[in-house]
C-alpha cells in the first residue's frame, strides 16, 4: 500500500470535526453541491473557485468550526495534488511530445492506410483509443477532429459514421483508464490499486467502446446526416514545413511502443504482484518500482525524447520549451482536481462518508450502483466529468474499506462510468463537439449526448457484471 493510501485510510478513521446528525449532514451536502452547481452553471465561475466556496458552505452548514473546515480542505487539496499532480504533468508532457513531433499523425496515417470501407469506423475507434491513452480529452479532440473531417470528406463517408467512433474512443479512455485525472483521483480517494484498475478499466472499455462507437454510429449517421464543414478542415501538421524544412515524422513502431510503455509497465507490476505476492521478493520489488505510475510515465517521457522528438528534428534547445508548453494548460486541471480533493476530505472529516456508509446499509443499495448514481447526479448538475468523479469518490470512499482489491478497482470504474452520463449544454465538451462538427444543439444531443449516455450505461453494466464473477 502506498504512503498516500495509508494517509487517506487514516483520514477516514479520524473523529469527525462536527457532531451533526444525518439530517444536518444531508442538508450540508446538498447545499454544498448546490452552491458548486449554481456557481458553475449560473454564474460561470471557474470550477476551482466553485469547489472552494462549496466546501466552505458544506463545513458551515455541517456545524464544523471554520478553521477546521479550512484545514480539511487544504489537507485534502495538498494530498490530492501530491498524489496525482506529477502523473498529470508527465501525461501532459507525453501528450505534447506526441502531438508536436507528429507521432500522432504517424499512427493515424499508418492505420488509415490499411483501412477502408466498412472497416473505417473500427479504424477510427482504434486510433482514438490508442491516441487517447496519454492525451487529455480536449487535446485528443483538437488533434483527431481534423483527421475525422478529412477522412469523411475525402472518402465520402458519413461524418457521424467516422466521428462517433473517434469520440467514443477518446471519451472512454478519459473516464475509465488511468493516467487520466478523473480515474487517478478516484483511485487515490478509495485506496484502489492502480495496476488492477488499469487492467479492469481496459477490460470494461473494450465492449463499451465497441457498442458506443462503431455500432451506435450506424444509427447516429441516420439521425444526423451532415457533411464535414469546410471551415474546420485545416492543413494537417504533417503537411506543413517548419524552420528545419519538410517535417519528418517518427516511425509508427517506436511511437506505439512509447505510448504503450507505461501501460505495459503498470500492468506488469499488477501481474507480478498477483503471481508472486511476496513484498520481500526481489523481482516483485523491482516491478513495484518500474511499474509505479510515476516511473512508468517518466520512462515513457524519456523514451519519447529519442523515439519522437529526435526523429522529428527536435534539438536539445527545443525540448525545454516543448515541456513548458505541455505543462501550461494543466494548471487549471490541477487546481480543479486539488479543490475536488479538498471537497472530498471535508466530506470525510465532517462525517458525511460515514453517513453514506450507514445509509447504503439501510437502503441495501449495492455500493457500485450507489457510486454510479451519485456520479451521474453530479455530472448532470455540473457538466464536469472531473468534478463528478472527485465529488462522488469522496462520498463513497468509506464503502471501499472492506472491499477486495478487485472490487475497489470496480468502484473506481463505476464512478468513472457515472461521470460520463449525458453530456449536455453545461459541459464544455458538448460545445467543443458541436462547433467542430458544425452541428446545432439538437443534433449534438442526438449524437454526442446519446453516445455519452450509452458509454455510461454500458460501462456501468459491465462493471456490475464483473463484480458478480471476480
């Protein structure tokens, strides 16, 4: 168990900072979440500030002394950023290297060159899933949508038939598979094993992305038949020249190895832990180091310098500016994730976590279903998958105390599945898809929103089925 997990379990067992009853705590939770929702949706306040103010409201109504509520929030913020901040940063650097070197273009070009006709939607979902492993959702959309539009235009394909599989691949990776911020925060909150969660996340992702991507795209193409908008067809980076002349692309094989390296290392650690199960064993200790998330991602970043940047003509003087540009966009994400961790810790310290545990026992609702429903409610209200994940993880974290390693991982995936439910007008991703595809609001709901709902329901269902057999 990691130091972070021990600290979080210890935090779960401390005396509550308030002696409020269930009714008062329930009102405090609803008021805190309502403030967050209102500030995000009505007043368009940044999620970081909204979570901070919502946490203070929660503590005040729960009857907690203000100084202790602030201490809980700052402790949770610091612990969360310490646990996932480095991983998010390394993931952002790897994604920037992949985009700027043209490695993503190389993967896209290679797969598309071997696909055609009815196999094209399957090629698109494969591309998006591979590219989506190290990239944030918004970055993946910006990177892949021009490719989607060009494929649809040049191959005379239905835009939705090509676009929905790509969006499904990106969204499923974003919600279910580490090292994306949401799953990482949920893993820390419930004390789940990252390697096991990664393995089960991929297992859940496969049927989910097939149903929500290539299969659903058949119906989406019938419901919304629109051409690829010409205004959104920029020149591809691989067709541009830079100061070094005609742009070179890294090889397909080295690029794929670089992307998959952290996944392989983390899965290897999980497998060795299961097979050997002896902390004193030298082999297991080695894999515990190289399979740790930070080392796995750091190894991929260092490898990427030689497999991605060097072949693309990046000299030593260009590496540092690239890293800086990769880190700049994640400041807001880190603050939101950190504030979500502060909100989570305040929920625990005020006794809300124990209240949820008591209520779940009285209602006899399966823990995984309860986690999914809570994440769905917060997702619908705030529009943010990350806010839904961190808030739901804080509420249901005590339920993981007596769970097995696999069921704790499934709890994380249930939260992630719920956090993707029905994206609508309060979600930035909704407008991103609408504008890139040139859709109106109704068309975006029929395609993107329905696809997100399918992902949430299918993934949640697969998680519940897995919980019956493992």
